[in-house]
């Protein structure tokens, strides 16, 4: 099995940390080499079972200039070409305008979207349902996966969920 997965989320939610955890050393190597016009390959996860190519979607957070609009349209159409989208949010911060901006854009995306609630090592587990409630009805999520990208908690389940839909 193989497929493309886009990672999206506002700054500092832990996108790079997740990528680093999942693909390890390969991130730095790939990000210098493989690039297409619209998508930047950030890393490749490889196991005997599957290969998952993680991509960056440049332009999705750009302000509304003409160039920004163009880049955003490109980024959005790129999102319809991947097999899945990971929308990463931080459990340590309230849902804010940066999240809302992305949610609005993702409403136009037809591919399966997973809500990844990161940094769960920083919260009381009892607070998780309340955190998830802020997002769970915002989009028709294919799955909701709490993780700690820093410690690697539950990342294997995230990968397994992705492999299932490839
Ligand atoms: P990005 O901007 O979305 O790529 O976010 P980064 O991956 O650069 O992470 C931003 C900050 O959050 C860094 O200081 C990371 O070490 C920290 N961070 C990322 N994931 C976690 C996590 O699961 N737990 C904790 N405690 N910190 C995290
Ligand atoms: Mg980053």
C-alpha cells in the first residue's frame, strides 16, 4: 500500500515534530531533494506494509493578496489529490482564528480528514473530551486521534488509521 498524506495546521501545533517522529532522519534528506511545483515532499514513512509520502501544502496560511489567493487555490487543489489530510491542532491551546481559517478551507476538500489532537502529554486526560468538542463537529472527520508527537504516544495508531484508508 502507498499514498500521499498532507499535514496541515497552524504554526506551533507540532507538524514538524510529528513528521520527524514518523519519518525520522528521512525528513531532512527528502525536503532538500524531492519537490514538485505544488507540493513539497517532507518525508516518507516506510514499513513492510506501506509507504506514506507526507507533503506540505504551501500557501494555505497566506494572507489574501492576489499571489496569496493563487497559492491558496493551488494548495487547496493539491489537498484534493492526496489520499488523506491530517489537520493537526494543539491540545494545549484553545481553538482560535488560525484553526478556523484552516477549517473553512478544509470544508472544500473532499478527501478524508483526520483530526490530530497533539501535545496530549501536556494535558490532564480528563480534559481531552472538552478539547475535542471544540473541533469534532467542525468537519466530517474520518477519525480523531489524540497523540503526543514529542513522545510518540499513539502515533502508531495514527499510522494504522492511515494505512487502512490507503
Ligand atoms: P509546527 O510549527 O506545527 O511545525 O510545530 P513544531 O513541530 O515546530 O512544534 C512547535 C513546538 O511544540 C516545539 O517546541 C515542539 O517541541 C513542541 N511540541 C510539538 N509536539 C509536541 C508534543 O506532542 N508535546 C509537547 N509537549 N510539545 C510538543
Ligand atoms: Mg513546522
